[in-house]
């Protein structure tokens, strides 16, 4: 910490009170100039007494990295990755490796509860036990940047540096599967030997249960020599190469054949084929547990009708169809006709076509009439992107205010969220305007060591409504 900075904050020691959504410590200036001002401190943990080197200053807040620690948190741990930290060139892929994984989950639980209460005045009747899993080697989906650094005559493959557009100089990555982490240095050598090493900006990882797929983004057609290099690398390392010359729709296998890219949901006897650029959960271990818990909480009964909004490839739709039995029916709704057809294909592959149907609809623009047209359902599962499911919640609220004859709302809704703020917004509508109570909610630690908070909430129809 420079002398000028130290003088500007008066060598003040700050008491860290909490973590924000970006995993920064939150403190307030003590007495004196700027008393009470909020200070966001990168690398600080709740309960610690720290000094900070201010890098940004606004009227209402200040921000900067921790520069000294007088009292460490009992939950502070040594990061497992040599590339994690606040130093120049540190990898920006993780933000919480200095915090014990169990404490990370507790922080995320508090983030969920705080959002529900402060944004929506909603408190769940039951706080669910967090869904946790392996803290390392969990990231089976990743987008790795590739840069040929001409001045150094080397290639970098990895995540971006912390708060930078530059690619971190990474040799290992403990959050990737070990077999993929072991590929980082060989990939650098491979790209460095290719004719187009300065025209290959990205490698996307998509691992299935039996296949490691790498998607190479290339800005110009590959030479025959470069294609041969990829084939030799794939054969030696057990990697399936896909090529992406333009947008995601152009992704194709370098060579046809080999095992398909797929993941299984063994509890339900379901296999889910996917393309490497499809959206699938980053963490397959947690996804299996999440699907099982969501369906047990939804508790569909044989013969019931269920709607799965934002169904994607059928990650929840197909297990739901397995659960409702031959007399039941599951409707999956998604915004893309292409994605809907892929979900139909997956249902047929798993012998569940007779229990499922699918519709393509823009779910950010649905209204009350669309819900009535979709037909009644005993239960809903809602799994939206970060934008949430505001239109669905608003349509339910409108139908609650003026219920049409012959239409009944779902008795139970399971809402799977990747953004606690939009979950809270939608929960406010469901609880205060649509006649539901929040029966339960809890976090899903899909992304250990990051500030990303996934969660699951249960909404039940009020019996008096």
C-alpha cells in the first residue's frame, strides 16, 4: 500500500461485516472523515479486521483490494489453485477459493434469504438443506480463451485474468476435471504448432459421461496440416474435436463416428444426448441431485399433468415423464423451435414420447390468455435463465385477480433459479399477488468457489385462495 493511499484512508482498520454478490467483503468506515461510508474489499472475509488499498472512490462507496489483515477469519483457507489471487495476472475464474467451501455455501444461503426478504418481503417457511457436491474437478462445461502472444512466442489457453481482457497464464485448473486440466499445457503446444495459431480465439469444453469434447473456434478454414494435428492430438489424448467456423449453429464434428456426447440421469433411467454448444448444467454431479430433489419436492402423482416451463433439452421434462407414468402427461415449453425438436428427439430416444408434448413459445412475452390456452396443470416446474420468469408470474397474478371459468392454477410450483434477485422479484408476485406461499427454499452450490448462487424454491397454492 502506497503512502499516499495509506494517508487517504488514515491507516484505518475496518471490520468486515459480510460478503456481497461479487464475493467482496463489506465494511463501513469508522469515525472521522467519511464515517459510515460503505467499503467493498476484494479478498476480505466476514469477521476479519483489515486495511484496504482504495482503487475506486464514489460519493457513497469505496472499493479496493485488502492490503493487510490484523485478524483472520477462521474460515480462511489456502487456495488450492496457484493462479488464484488478487495479484496482477491472477485468473478471474474463481472468486472464493480463500473461503472454506462450507462457508461459501452459508454465504450463498444468506444471499438467497436476504434477496427474498429485502426485495420481495418473502420468507420461506422451511430453509432447505443446501445441495452440495465436489468442490474440485466439477466444471464439465467451460469456455477457454486462446491467445497467441507474438512478443513472447507462446500461446495462452485459459480463463481471463481478474478484471482484465487478457488471458491468464495457466498451467493447471483444479475446478476442471483432472483429465482436462492436464490438457492445458499440451493444448498450448498444439495451438503453437498450428498454421493458424493467431486465428484460433477460443476452445469450448463440453464433457459428457464418456466423452470429452473440445470445440475449436477458427476464423479461417483449417489447413489440411492443422486438421491432421487435431486428429493426432485427439487420438493421443482421448478428445473428440468439434469445429466452429462461425456461430454456434455451424458447430460440427471434425470426423464423424465415435461415442455420442451425452449425460445420464440414472435415478430416472434417462439418457440426455446434447451438442457441445447446447446449454447443459456445468456441474453434472449437482445436476443429478438437483433434478431428483426438484421432482421429489414437486411430488407429481401418477396420471397428473405437469408443465415444465423453459424445458431446454428436457433435463426435467423427461424425468417428470418417467415419474407420472403412462396415464400422466408432461408439457415442455421452450422459446426455440429447434430446441423443442431436440427435446422431442430425446423423449423418443428414452421411450417417453407418449407421455410428453412440447411447444415453442416466447416465455418472456406470455400473458394470462397463453396460460389458459396451455391448459390446466396440477404442478409446474419453472427453470428460467438469469432474466427470471416475470411474465409467467405476472400472468398467474392476473388470473388470480380475474380467474376465468374452468381454469385452475397449479397447486404447486418448483422454481429453479440461477439469479436470486429475479427469483425474489418473481416470488414477490407469486406470494403477494398470485395466491401462493413460499413453502421452502434453499441454495444449490452449482459453482463452488464463485459468487454464482443457484437456488430452488417451492410455492404452494394457499388453500383459502
